[in-house]
């Protein structure tokens, strides 16, 4: 599964191998112009901002809420942003501003969340799951649980890098962080994640895995 494959990179990479010095694939300087156009009601420009920032919002939400609700909430975040974009005074702060909306949406999610266990049980009864698919989902969910147990700055940066596939410069440019902060978060986050995963892979005394 993609999530497991991405996180596997965390366990094998060294901090100095993380590409934080490479230029972003997008031209970040164009974002200010897109924001100005979107503030004037240009929906095409806002659509391009969505394409550029969807992974950021998706990753920030995935760091906090259940994966099955992330896609819908990502859409909600951009709908809110579109309605409020005229209030943004510094176009260069769009990424940080959007990230704040995403984090607030994640917090609101838990304030209004209701139990769905009964609904999930009924759906599973009507649609028996593929055992292999369930195993993959459980593995991905387990890894995400470990990442979510890390401090917020570390888990967000790890997910943006290894799940969403963003480069170090992209993370820095989109969130307003410095490249140095991204590097530190990745390095320390990987160290803590490896420590949490180590008991899961350590062999038992009798030699059995």
C-alpha cells in the first residue's frame, strides 16, 4: 500500500539523504499572482491553487483525523478558503493561512464527531471485505497511528514528506517554515518513529520473529 511504502522510506533513509536543498518542482513565486487573481474572483486561478496545495491540506488532515474522512474534509477546507480568500492581506502567506484553516477544520472534526461503529458494522455485513485488502489497510493504519503519536510538528512534516511525497523545499515554501526547520523535524521525527517501531520488529528471546 502507498502509505506503508512511503513510511518504509523513513526507516531506511538517513537525515542527510533527505532532499531539502533541491528546488521545488513548482514555481512558488507564481502563487502570489494566483492568490491576487483568486481574490478578484478568478476561479481558474483558485483551481490552480487547489492543485498546488491539495497535498499540503490532505497531509495536515491525515496527521490528525481518520483517513476515510480526509478527502471530504480536504474539499471542505478549500471551500472555506475560497469564501474567505478576500480577507487574506499578505498573498505570500497563503500557504500558512490555508494550513491554519486545515488545522482548525481537524479540531472541529473532533468537536462534532459522532460514533459510527454501528453504521460501519452494518456496511461490513453487506459488503464482506477482501482479507488481503484488510491486512494492507490495517498495516497502513498501524503505521499512521505511530506517526500520529509523535509531536505535531514531526508528524505533519513526516506525512507531508513520505505520504504526500512533497520535497523539503515544497514543505518549507507551502507552510512558511524554513528549510532548516523542515530538516530538523524530519530528522527528529524519524528518530522517534524508528524508536517506536523498533519493539515491533525486535525478535523474541527464543528466536521467533
